[in-house]
């Protein structure tokens, strides 16, 4: 579990640091340092294991069913990287404490740094590939926070987003690659993957797998053509650059290259893809670095170049090359970190990083200058420094490979050229900054930095020296175990020494040195030439084009589809429905018409149908003359209810009729506040299109109805007919179904009604509409709102209507009728009062608020259902019995009746609420109000 | 008779669809009403057509029509009533908020042509 | 029948009774109403938990309403899937409600009544075993959602509401046409019974049934906001109040649930005309939905609209899992379902706090003043964005990993991999842009808006904690979703449980 803890500690530390930071700036630094030390101490006891040649694997089940475990692995390679991450991390923590200014939030910085450190540690210690990917993406995310640390700077924001986009792309590609790998191997554990290396290389999916994984590697390690994000990430504070671009972020890519080396390497695809990318990056980076005037820009491109070198080494796929690659990872980390820190010091003390202004700093900060010069020499590959050793090995391998390939001389030539440029830009770093005349109007006079800011640089430079002079005594064992676990086989024969005799590699080094000096001497014409065409090769341009293109495209597509038009939504839905409904018939296997004999049509029905269709067409035709349309649609409803009568559905007929009345009243009230005339359609084409669609839809439903009606079917209805009386205690089967067999539906349906009422009530609260005093023709409305005769008549009718309603409610269980119809009739009766007598009069005599009715209705219905629990029956179980009372005689009492009462109340309540609410909207203009007073 | 009913349903649907595609709220409401007629009728005749055999148990009756679709239609009628009422008031609300009775709240639908 | 026997009906009755009580109590002080609402909503958690427990071993709890046996009466069927949906719904509801108590609930009338009845509709839809009853509960949850959507009013809200209502009315009409046809051919409404009848349908009825079943799919696709029927969602979710939008994060899942439930029964049968009915339709549409959802998110001008489009995208992912027709993929989808629900809900709530904090520019992607409590809100946004984008290490990534892993075994692996990975990357890019525009490109002076209260941020934190929980407990959770998937993929057990001795 130690490994898990070591990885998780920094994540926990992030929170700790953020919290501590409130109580003092240095405390955040101290906490961060403590956390880092903690991880180091956790790993320290395990140190001997890799050197003893044992690989430690610790595993906790996470998603065992998917082969996704929390699995950690400590071997030589992991150890090496863990050492770099934590060791240099510690130095960065110290350095940043003095680098960050008072304005910068320590908490945010160190918290993000800890997050990043933990993610990096997770990558290098992962045994499970998916887990590795998780940490991989976490580095992308946390580096986003670090690069965008100075969020008020535009280049910081854009640099961060670019880094995230590019490395994110790699991450998702790599997920695909790992999925394929797991698919091939059947496991995501590295051990299993190593075991089936040959199987993988032989697998047909090898090439896609390799390509996807390499995409991840190249984006992360800033390999050509994905290198462009790295220089823009320099907008980050220098400690971040020193960390991300020396030992960590960008090294994650080459780490993975090393990790999967035994699995994926050794094929021509690997050789060509990896080494060509590496070589291109090596050259491009080295060349561009020379012409950067920004100190950090130079270092950035030099980093790119060195990453290319490492990639190239792994691409060459000889064991020795791999060893050299691992070795150079160590060396580059040390000298590059120190160089970044030095650059940071210079920036910090001199206030600029522009090498055209930074000159002759030697006399201001000789000590820092010395350190920087040593590190730069290591970068250039000067003997006695660590950079020299790995570069020698690199040259040797280049030569070695070249013997096997046609035109092999090309490789040594090119790498020497790259070496020469490395020398050149290293010289420039030294000469332009510390010598080369006087500084040019620096913001402030530079001086040596505070003591502790230099310590990290000293340590790293010291490492460069000792490794460079006595490699065998220092780095050798670590390199050995790291290289061994990289190759997963016995190490090849090699020995680290300064002097290998006078061999080709040495010659190449000397040539590179000489050429480097030469290039530096002719740098001015070169720079001029370069800058004449520099802006032409900037990968950021295509990147931005791509990104903006994406956003533009998405806007275009979305605006085209989502026009915010309801008509289009309805249109889409209709088209979808037509497609779905028609598709099955295209096969033409089954006939549309069935075998069931039909009823003969009779004249009454024919004329009724004709009337109905005519009325429908009239409604459509007169849609813009709205009152007319309203009247004819009333006719449609009327005929529909007649149809119900005709085909043995008295309940439906009654319901339809009463609903019809209420709906029409509603529409009338509504029309009062809407334009009396519709606007004609501006485009005829639209009418044709919709007409065609309507025709298609109509045909569709007609065909559907026809297909069903002409087919025989057997139904569960028999059960209802049998059990209605014995089981439900009612002879009106429809009603028994409503209140008993399917009472649950009814409960839901009255809830809908109640919701409609409440929703409308809520809407009307804030709705104020003024009624027009004149109609569209400009005639004044009839001032006499409520004719006396009608008023008195309706007042007399009210009790009668209510009586009818009660009667219908009671008999509903056995004869056509029931809660709905009774409720609607009652509602209509009451509404008529409103229409005839006006809201004012009615409100005096009736509770204006019908919400209690709804509450009571729903309550009664629900609690009737719940009551059955008491008798140990399910919800809504009905019971009934026959009572004998004197006078009244024998009559039935059914729980379903109570339920129906609930229905009745809700219907009345909801309908009243809707209609009165709408009626109450009428804010009459003064003149009318006066007239009304007279009428009363 | 079946053909006749199918035709009626078809015409109702066509009318409803056409109106539902209009640009002002009132015709759309009318269209939805027509559609609800159509579907109620459709649902009803799913119990097939039968004359003079109401599903009310009595010793006199010899046969009964399928009562279930009737119950379903009754539910459907009430639900669609609630929905229609809601959409009517919403149309008024929209007119008050948007200042006109276009479904998209536009003075002219030139720029909202799909 | 013991009280425990009534467990399946509780998720329905509880909110209904609460709604009625709240309606009766409409005159009492807000505090009391809030109390009732909270208690009723929290009470759903143990109920859902109990159902999860009771169905865990694979039993189907069948509840005969009115004590009428299937297929004649209406039955409730609680199985693993239903219990899962109930639990997710209850969790989202609790935190949406808690957020609403910050003042949203008093912006209009009857918020708490509508909220409870919304839950009544949702839970009823998840539990019912009857097709027409499903229609009824769709109507309930729709009407409740109309009320909630319009709660508070406002120009754009009303317009969005009008569109939402009308398109759903047309949808309901189609629902009735489909159900009617199915009844007209088979003479039954009980889903299990329908499945049995389908399997035994003579070939001359095949096309008719398929046509009806596909129309039904059209309705569900509308509810689920599947391409090309998703246009109602961005406006509706983007313009309603934050807690309502958060609650609605589960609403599209109802459509997805219905597709899964109904077609696992109808098309899940080995024989019959409906076997494998959706195979040709669902997967391509789902992938298109995912792609268009992310494109929409990229095109959005404000964070709430963007969140709405991410809801669309999440539906795409979810239905991709369903459409692959593979038990492992389905398990991934069912694991993704709560994740995406919590994540998008959190994003809606957070977007509201951000809009309030920034003042005039609101949630629009324009440079504005630095908002108060920016570090805290920013960190919350960072985590939420990771969750929404399905980035590591949160459960969204794990779900996508499961999904792709399962997809590799199918013939369409290439497409699924390409679309899911590409949209994943684009989602990250889009959210990085949003975050950088909202939190980084700030101009002084700092916003003078009131500091977002912790009471407003707490629900967001809680939802993120749930996501974290899904991540940490990924092992057991995915095992459970695998169990759900297994149960859903074997409809025979469901049918036998419902029809029992009847067949």
C-alpha cells in the first residue's frame, strides 16, 4: 500500500496546502515541502528492491470485473522517474517560495503543483495501463492550472488551453490505443502486457494500436508536429516551466516510450515512426532555439530538441540506444531544470528575459553566471559534464545504425548538425547574457538573488559535474536498473567513462563543437535570414485555424438546425413519425387490409361523416376568421359525440359533449384577448408543404385505423364484462373500469386535471390583459354585459342543473354517467352564472377559490385508495355492499362511489379554477364598468 | 362503415396537423383540438364498431361492445381537456409576454422561416 | 398483506399525498410548506433504498392495483432497473429542492405542490407495468413539468414553455395512436402480456405491429431528446430556473428508461415480428445526438444553454450504450446514467450561482467583473466540468471506458470509438474555453454582486460528492448495474413474474 499512499499523499497535500496558505505565505511552501518529503520518505524504504532486481507490484481491487485495479509498480524505471519528480519537485518548491511575488497566491500555486506532482507520480508508478491513463489526463488538467496561473495574462490563458487541447487530444487517442492493447492482451496489467509482447506485435491491430499510443506520446513530449504547444506554455511562472519542461510533463511521453519499449519496439513501423519524429524534432528544435531572443523561448526549443534526441534514441530500437535514452533523460532533467531556474533568477533580478537587452550580467551576478554557464555547457555537451556522456553514446549509436541502412551516412551527419546548433545556442545563452557589452535599459539594476533561491541551482549543477566526471561512481547503478527494467531483458555491454578512445563519436563531438562556434559567429546573417521567413512556419496558425474552424462549424451547424422555431420542431417530429410509421410497410410482406367483415354504411352515418369532414375543412379554411372557425370546430365536436352515441358509447357521448361546451367557452374567453383575425401566411410554398404533410399524416392515421378495423382481435374485455357486477358491484362496465379495474389511471388523470388547474392558476397570477373595448371592425362592444332575462333564467336553472349533476354522479356506477360528467355539468352550470351575471355577482355567492375543492377531491380519491390498506388489500382495492334503510329501501354503497366523488370534486374545482381565472382576467374599461352598474 | 370512420379520422388528423403547423397560437390550439378529436375517435374504434350494444350489464342485453377503449378514451378526453386548457392560457400568457400571438414571438416570421 | 408488501406503491403515494397536503396547506407559512416538501422528498431515499434491497436478488415485486390480476388490472413492477431509477431520481430531487429553498420556490405559486406531483409522475412512470398507464403518468410528469418550467415567468421562459408544451402535446397524440393500434391488434395493454402476444403474432400483422411500435419509439425519442427531436430541450432547460433544470436532468432519462423498458420486453423476445426492432435505428441516432449535443455546447453563448446541450450529449451516450444491444454496454450506460444526471444537475445549479455572482453579464461567455468567492466557485466549476466532460478520474470517464471496452466486441466498434473519443476531447476543449472566459478573462473592479451563499453552493458540492462516491465505489456500483443489465436482457423472468399463473 506504500506506493498508493506515496501517490495519494500529494493529492491530499494539495488540499492541505490550500488550507494552510490562508495563514501565511511561507507556510504554504513549508507544507508543500513537507508533503513532497513525505512521499520521498514513504518510498525510501523500498529503495533497495529495484537494485536487488525485484519488481514490486502492489494492487488494490477497484473494478475487478473490468480488470481495472489500483495497481502500482516499482521497478528501476519507475524509481528513476519517481526520484526525478520528487527530487526536483522539492527544489522547485524551495525555489518558487522566493520566485513568486507578493501579489501571487501561494495557496493556488502550491496546491496545483502538488496535484501535478501526484499525477506524475501516478503515471510512473502505474502497473495498470488505464490507471496510468487516468493520471496522464490528470497531468494535463493540473498543468492547465499551472500554466494559466497568471490568469490575467492572455498568453497564459491561451497557452494553457493550447497545452490542454493538444495533450488532451493525445490522451484520448491513447485511451483508444490502450483499449486496443487491452483487447489484444485481455488485461491492462503491464506484467501481462510484457508477457504477450510478441503476440501484440504480430496482431493485425498492432499498427492502429501503435499509432494511437504514439499520438499520446508525441503530443505529450512535444514531438514534431505537435511541438508547438510547449513554447506557449512558457507563459507559466518559471518554476513551473523548470518543473514541467525538464523532469516531468514532457518527460511523461518519453517515459511511456521507455515503458512500452519492450512491447511495441522492434518493428519497422516503430523504427520509422518514432525515429523520424524524433529526428525531425531534434533538428527543428535545435535550429529554432538559436533564434529565440526570449531566454525561456531558447530553453523551450532546446527542450523540444532534446526530447527529440531521446525519442530518436528509442526509435533506433537497439538496446544500447535505449540505455543512452534513459541516460539522457536523467542528464537533461538536471541541466535543463537548473537552466530554467537560472533564467528565472535573471528575469527576476533584471526584469526582462530579452537577450537583446540582457548583456554583460557577469559583473552584476557572477555567481549565478558561473552556475548558468556550467549548466549551459552540459547542454552543449562539453566534456566533463553529464550532457557530454549521453551525447557521446547517442552519436555512437547513430553511427552504429548507419552501417545497416542505405544512405546511412545521413543520420550521423544530421545529428552532428543538430549537435552543432545545440552548441551554438548554448554559446549564445552564455555570451549574450553574461558578456557581449553592456545591458540595454533594464527595468532594474540586477544583483545576486537571495541565498536560498540559488541553492536548488547549485545542487543541480553539482550533479551535472559529478555525473559528468565520475559517472561510474554516481549514476551508473541507477542507470543500470532503470535501463534493465526498460528493456525487460539483460543489459547490453557498455561502460560509462569519459574516455572511450579516439572514435567516430568523439570526432563528431569535436566537429559539432567547432561547427557550433562557427554558427554562432555567423548568427547575425543567419538570424536575419531566419526572421525573414520565420513567421511562415508557425504551427500555431493551423492550430488556431482548426480551433476557430471547429467553433465556427459548431455555431453554423447549431444555428442551422436549432432555429428556435416551434414550427420546425413540429415539422421534424411529423417527418420522424412518418418515417417510423411507414418504414415497416416498405418490405411489403404483410397486407394493409385484414379479413374481418365490416358494417355496412348507412345514410345517417354517411351524412354525419360528411358534416364532420366539411366542418373540419371549414375550420382549416376559416382559421384566420377566428370566431367562425370556433363555431365550426364546435360542430366537429358535436358530431364526434354523436358518433359515440351511434357506436354504443353513451358515457363518452356525454363526456365529449360537456367537455366540448367547456372547451368552446374557454376558447371564446381566450379569443377575447387574442387578435380576432389571423395574419395570412406570407409564403404560399409553406402552405403547399404543410398541406402535403397534413395529407400524408392523415393518410397515415386513416390507413392505421383501416388496417386495425379490418382485422379480428381477441381482447381481455370479456373479463371486465364478467367481473363488473360480481367483482366491481356496478353494471356500467365503463364506469367500473374507470373507478375500479383501472382506477389508478383515473387517479392519475384527475391529477393531470388538478395540475392543469394549478398551473393555469399560477400563470394567471402574473397575467394582466386588457380587453378591447371595440372589435376589429371598430364597433363598440355591447355595453349591457348581462341581459336581465338571461341572468334570471340561469339563476333559476342552476339548482336544476346541480340536481341533474348529483343524479348522474350517483347512478354513474350502474348507468351512463359518473364523476366526470357530473363534474363537468356542474362546472358548466356554474360557468353560465359567470357569463350571465358577471364575476362580481357570482363571487359574492360562491367561494371564489376552488383550490380546496381540488385538494378535497384528490384527497378523497387517494384516501379511498389508501383505506384498502387497512383491510390488508393493495392500493385502490374496492369494496361494496347493499344497505337496507327504511323508506329509501335497498341501495348499494361502493367505495368506488367515494372515489368517484373525489373525481367529481376535482373536475368541478379544476374547471371552475380555469374558467373563472380566465374570466377574471377581464379588466373592463371604465365606461363598461359604469354600464354594468346600471344593468344591476 | 370502417372505411368511413378511417376516412373521418384521416381528415381530422390532416386538418389538425395542418393547423398545428401554423405560425399563430390560435390556429395551433385549434389544430391540437382537432388532433385530440382524431385520436379519441381512433382510440375508441380500436374496440371495433358495434351498434346498439352499450357495455351496461343487463339481463336484456345479448352482446356488449368492448368497454375498455371507451374507458381509455374517457381518460384521454379529460386529459386532453386539461392540456388544451393549459395551452390556451399559455397562449394568452405568451401573447402578454411576447407582445404578439406568433408561436415564436415574432412580428414577422420572415427571419424564422425553417 | 403486510405494510412491507405496499413498498412498491410508496414512491408513488408518498409524493401524491405530500402534494395534496401541500395544496391543502397553501395558506400556511412558507417555512411549513418547505418542511413538508423536504420531509416528503427525503423520505423517498429510504423507500428507494428499501426497493433496491428488496429487488437486489433479482426478484420482481409485482403490485396488483385494486387487487385485479394482470393483465386485467394495472400492475406496478419493481425490479432492479426501476429501483435504480427511483433512487437516482430521489437523490437529484433532494438537492434540487434544497437549492430551490434559496428563494426560487417563492417566485411563483404552488412550487412545492408541483414539485411533489412531478415526482409522483416520474416515479409512477418508472414503476408501471401497463402501457396506457405509462401514458397517463407521462401526462402527469409533463403537466407538472410545464408548471415548474414556467415557474417564475419571464419572456424567454414563456416562449420556451409554449414550444415545450405544444411539441409534447403532439407527442402525446402520437403516443395514443400507437397504444391504440397495439391494443387494437393484441387486445391488451399490460406490457408483459403485450410481449407474449407479439411473440405469437401471425405474420400478416407483423408490419402493423412494427409500425405501431416504431411510432411509440418516436414518442420516447421525443421525451429522451434524441436527434432530430431534441430541439425543445436547449431552450426549455436553458431558460427555466436552476433547480427545475437540475430536476429535469432526470426527465430525459425517463424517455431513455421507457425505450429500455419497453423494447427490452417487446424487441427483447427471441421470436415475433418485433425481435430486434430498434437495431437499425437507435445506435446511429444516439451517436448523432452525442455529436450534435457537443456541437451545440460549443456553439452556446451562455453556460446554462451549454449545460442543456450537454444534457443532450449525455442522452446520446446513454442511448449509445442501450443501442449497442450488449449487456456490458448496457451496464456501462446504467452506471453513466446517475453520473450524467448528477453532473449536469450540478452544472445547472452552479451556472445559476455564477450568473448571480457576475451580475450584468450573467452566465454569458463575455468578459465580466471577477465574481466574489471566485476561487471556491472556480474550483467547483473545474470539478463539475471534469465530471460533465467525462474526464478522468471521475465516474464519467470510467463509464465511457466501460462503454468503449464493451463496444470493442461489437461490429460497430470503429464508429462508437471514433465518436465517443472525439466528442470527449471536444467537450474538454469547450469547457476549458467556458471556464477561462467566465473565471479568467475578468476585468476589475470586482463584481459588487452579493457573495454566493454557501446554502446555494452546498447542493452542488453534495452532487459532486455523489459523483465522487460513484467513482470510489465504482466496483460494487458497476457490479450492480451489470446485474440490472442482466435482468433487463432476460425479459422472460419479468413476464413470468407479472403474468404469474395466468400464462
